[in-house]
C-alpha cells in the first residue's frame, strides 16, 4: 500500500524539538450492489461507495520501542457526515505489540478467518454468523456504554504469531448489566512453506455472557496461481441468537495474468436456514493501481447478493 509520509515536528517548552512520523493511508471503492429480496419498499439495486483514511502517528524511543496511535475517518453511501472513531494506542518492540483503547481483538485478527470473502464489498456467507468485538471503524464503540476499553497483545516470531485480547464493555461500571460479561479471545497462526493454519477461541463474544465460539482454518498454496482453504467455525455456545450454528466453508482462488477467479461453498446448520448451503463466485482484474472486481452469492435464505465495481488503496 502506497503511503504518504508527512514529516511533523512538535515544539516542547524547555525541551527543544522532537520529531514524529505521521502516516496517512486509506482506501476507496464504488460500484453497484444488488439484493434479490430487499426490505419492504427498498430498491433492489443501489450505488455503493466508501472512502476511508487511516491516520497513524509513531515515535521511536532511544531504546528502540515504538509508541504510536491511530484513528480512522470513513464515509459510506447514505451517510451525511464523515465519522471518525475512538483512538487506538500501541507500543511495539522486537515482535511484541501491545494495544489499548479501540484495540484489535485476537479472534477478529485470526489469519484465515475472513479468507473466503470475495467481491467489491469483501463478503462471504462462510464468515462467522454471530458477533464478536473487533477494531471499530466508525462511531460509538459500545453505545450506550461510554467506558468501552480493549487491551490486545500479539507476538510474532518467524512463522508463528500468537494473540490475546480482553475487552471490557464498560470499565467504568463495577457491575455489568445482566447478561453481559467481558470478552476474552485468543488466536494463533502458523505457516510453513505452502501450508498455513489458524485457530481462535472467544469467550463471552461481543460482551454476551456465555456466548462462546471457536474457529479452526487451514490453507494450502498449490503454486503461484492457486490457493485452497478450509475453515470450521463453531458457534454452538453463541447465546445471542441460540441457533447452534456450525459453519464449514471451502474456498479457493486461481490467478492468470491480471485476472483472479475466487469462490467458496459454505454449509451452516442454523435452524432458521431455508437451505444449509450457500455459495459465491467472484472475479477481479488488476488495473495497475486499482482493481475491477465483483461477485455473486446465494445465501442460506435462498436470496441472491451481487456487487460489481472498482476499489483502490493509497
């Protein structure tokens, strides 16, 4: 991702001048999105667009520890204002990273959990079907709770990465409301040659007491052009919807020239499903600085979702 590096200085009274690095990066997308069965009175086809800026500032100490902070500005179609988010503060040293505030979470950061996503809006019915905490891009973190606080730590060494996170829905309350509890999640990733594995577990997902879930995934890079993967997500402990969900998804991609084809087939055993099988197929074309991409999905409710457009990063 090409980034714009801005040299900034801060004048500190009696301490001279200290230099810091501020990086501005972001992404954009625009195109069409189609729903075969939209809500009552809603259009089947809409224009989708999003513009996002990430602003990160860092400062390295004499001991080699990097301290920094990040916040995000995002605007989606239909929004009258460009909304920011709460800050993420971090420290990094020799493969160890610590975050506080609007922190990432271990389960949301698991290396393969989102790998079946395709298309303009990066969607897949092979994704987790219930909620858990993660870095929030816009708006209030946990309204109406003003004391949301996350702590995240990761350590990378060679091909191994381990993560742990602890999220308090409201650290200012001595006792949380009935049915709520702090979320704890752990994840690990390991890669060796063409093989990659990823695993994660979350307790009290999204702050819902006893909403427990776990994930296990594996991927194999056949060659420079082709990759296949298999994910299993068990959400039978998820009390938020009490459906006893288990999802198995097989996915893959194949590249030739500037074109990449990708697809997935997912099976989910939720009681509310009209069918237990969902699938999607997509394609992307590298425009040299941007990507033309689209996908068509068939859901567990037998509806069709499709998108087509251009996305880019800077």
